[in-house]
């Protein structure tokens, strides 16, 4: 390099402290402390091409310590990405700038994943490393041969998800994963010895990791550590001993630099201390030129890769998977024909397995798994061999009891591209997954969550395992498609919708108990509209029964009793609220006409159903915890029978003056 590395690193420090100072908000300490490590990584080791940020074989970089976002913004600008521009950085944390407080992958090319909630970036990087090894096993090193680099802080290593991610990565021996730990011994509250005394390196070693330490401000020592990490077949943790806020002479090494602007006096003092004479947001031409030259370092390698891709016999298949397109001509017609000919009265979790048998055979990029509940979630099919350290070509991951780690890893796999991950646990344990599910939605990650045992219908395991508020609370997450299918046909339809969705995650809430197949005639995908009329009133319509999942059967039984009494009742199955809400007004009003009593039936909290029933409607559900008993006894005890529902409907009609 024509410019000394320290000067290149000081460009990062200057941009970080100036941007945070201009915003009077942000975290200058981590970018200033890790600037030397990041400089060596991005100028000498990272394989990337700012001219093509989506090059499939680029190295992935994850800033797990997302609060230090100015580090990645500075690196992207310096190495020549189209954005952020210097004006974007000048407007750090301001409305309209892509330089948000924490890195967001939908705002800037070069941001591989949205980070900020500590530990999740690290865990998503594990998923990226899984995807890399799997695709390498399928397509070979000519097309897939890259690393995943992570910068993580003390918070990332303290969070509970770190234990799950470290264990999974070590077990799978993900040697292309290299984590640079910003070992500055500072948290917001002060020195790390206030809250922790664990042997971090020992913990990682016990989990099958390679560990190494270096002086994070000694360039030769940084290179030594990176060389050792890339040469070792195990995942590597590199403890980079750094000084937080390095270069700020009066505040460096203290928590004062962590989460607030340095202040104008300290910024001025840092300029003197670092020998940085340029005005705020100005970069000396030799420094910027040297950075831009480093940004072009992998251009020839990229061109050679393009040539290999053009000549590769699997080019079409590789491109298809990386673009996220399903196989040409894919359809479920054969399986749906089988259901019409031979109805399946099975639990929707079993119906999911039946659908998956066909789907996983036809869509080779699907990678399944379960958090130690394979036999209960029914997520493994004949097409899915285990993905192990000895067989990365496998397509089924035994995640162990690591729900949060599984969900975050699936996010990383989806964001890497080339695979469609799905994974299972009990619906009640979506609480363990929820932060990662939220990031799935925020990042528009194509992940499918298979959540079984969806209500009191799971029976004897009792209220600790019986979801009550879960389906409704998950519906609150923007951009998450929550499906609760009523039978085998709807389950197949919901799977088709989930796999066809490229702009966000999906969650299937599935029953433990058997459900009758309610539809036996071949139709288009009726679930695609979120809700549809399953049964039309024969008498004059007075009631519309809205139900999901296992309660659709109950709604049909209640409608039959009402009709016997001369009360016309429609039954509307509503497997997905968000899809129904996206329909035009005319369609929605056709299912929920004015003048009829709207009644919701769902074995969960009633909160939220008033948006469809109206305040004058009737909401039948469960606004308390369940109990331990056989499912049939529980449904009877809590009023989920036609004999219990029909009198409530008649009473509501009487109060309306309709009868």
C-alpha cells in the first residue's frame, strides 16, 4: 500500500468521530478502537468487489456489534461502494440517510445483515457459514469458496444466543467462519470485570473452536492472527486486544467513548493526537486513493470467477438458486390431486410432513431442521440427509435445543442466498425465537418457521406448553406471514405460499391433534387470499363464523346446528390475516358483509379479533392459560364445542333483535 496503514485507519476514526459528533448521537468508541483491525481485514484479506456488491462468491462481513455502525459505513465509503456517499455519512442517523443508527441490509449494498441486537449478527454469520459450506459441497470450489468475517464485541459474547451459536458452529466445524472479538474490556456500565470473569477463550476452545489473541493496534500481529485463523480448519475466535475510542487522548479506554459523541473539544484533541489535519468529512486524496485501490483488490479474482461460472456445467442451476427462483415448472398439482382422491384426516403437523415430502424432493435448495423436536415437528423427509461436518451436502440440520440459535442461523442462511431454510419447534417456544423472527421480518429474509403444537389441543403437557397468546402476538410483527391452516389442503397451500414468498418470512402454526380434511375438490389456492368462504349459508344469512386451524371444523359444526334452527350461517376459513388484509375492499366486504353477526372462533386470545367481528360481534377464544388433560376434555372444558358455541351465538342474535 502506498499509504501507511495507520493513516488509513485514522480515516475511519475521523469519519466515525465526525459523524457521531454531527449527529450528537452514536457510538464512536468501537469504530475508533477496531479501525486498525478493520483496515488490515478490508485492505488485505476480504474478498469483495464494490463494483458488484452481490457477487455470490464474495466474503461476507457481519458487524455483529452493530452499534458501531460508523465502522462499516466508513469502510464501504472508503473502499468505493456507490453508497454511502460522504453526504450520507455527514447525515448519519438523520431521516433520509441510509446510514442508520444500526446497519440495515435493506438500506445499503455491502451490509449483509441488519445488526444491533447484540449476539444476533454473530449467530446469523453461523448460518452464512453453513450456507457457504453446503453450496461448496453441491457446486464445488470453483463457484463457492469464501469466508465469513465477523466483528463482535463483549456484548455479543455475553448474550445467551452466543452459547447456542458457538456450540453449533463448533459442532459443524465451520472453518470458514472467523470472528474478530473487540476485546476492549469495556461495556456501557464500565469495565467488563464488573459483570463477567469467565474464560472466553477457554469456553470457545471447549466448543471446538480455534482461538488466538493479538494486539489490535499492531498491524503485524493482526496479520499473524488472521493468517493463523484462515489456515485452521476450525471456526476461529480472534481476541483483538484494543483500546476503545483509540485516538481520543482524554477519553480512550473508558466507557465515555462507547455511546455518545466525544464532544467538540475531545474531537479537536483527537485530531491533534492522531495527526489528522483534514476538516470534518474531508479525506486527503492520497488516503482515499489508497483505500479505493484496496477496494479494487479482488476485481481480477471476480473476473476469473465469472469466467469459471460461464463455463460451469451447473451454471443455470447455481444462478437459479442464488436468484431465489423456484425450479421451473414447480407445482403441487400431483400432491393436491392425491389429497382430493384420498383425503387425509391427520394433524396439520403431519399434513406439513406429507407436503414436505413432495416439496423437498422437487426443491433441492430447501434445508430443513428442528430444535431437537424432529419427531414432533415432522420436519424431516426422505429427501433430507443430515448436514454434518462430514457431509455438508446434507439438507437437514439437527440444531439441538437451540431455538434462538436456530432461528438466527436460518436468517443468515437465507441472507447468504442459494438456500431456503425451514426449521421447527413448538409454537410456545416461538418466545425463544422471537427476536430472530422479528429480524427475519425486518430484513425480508426468506425463512419458514414450522411451529407445531399450536393450542390447548396438544393436551396433557399442560399450560407451560399450550400457546394462548402466541399466534396473535406473532401476527403483530410487520412483514411476517402467519399461517394457521385448517386441514391437509390448506397446509399444502400455505407451504406453497411460504416458499413463493421472497420478500419476508413465514410461520406455520400446526396442530398436534388430527383434523378432518374439509376440502375434497380440486381448486385454485384459496388460502392465497388469506380468507375464503368455506361454507355458504343455506337459510337467510344472519351469521358469519370466522375461524382458523382446528377451530374451522368447530365452525362448520356450529353452522350446521344453526341452519337446523333456520339461522343462515357462512363459515369463513382465515388461515392468514395479513394476506386477507391485503385484498381489495370489495372482496373483504363480500366475506364480512354488514348486517350479519360476525363470530370469531380460535383457541387462543380473543384480543385483536374485533377488527373483523366489530365491537358488536362475538369473539370465542381462550383468554386464560390452559390445563393439563387430554385434548378432547380441554376443548369441552373451555367451550370449544358446537353445543357450547351455538347458544352464545343465539344469545348475541337475540340481543341484536334479530330473533
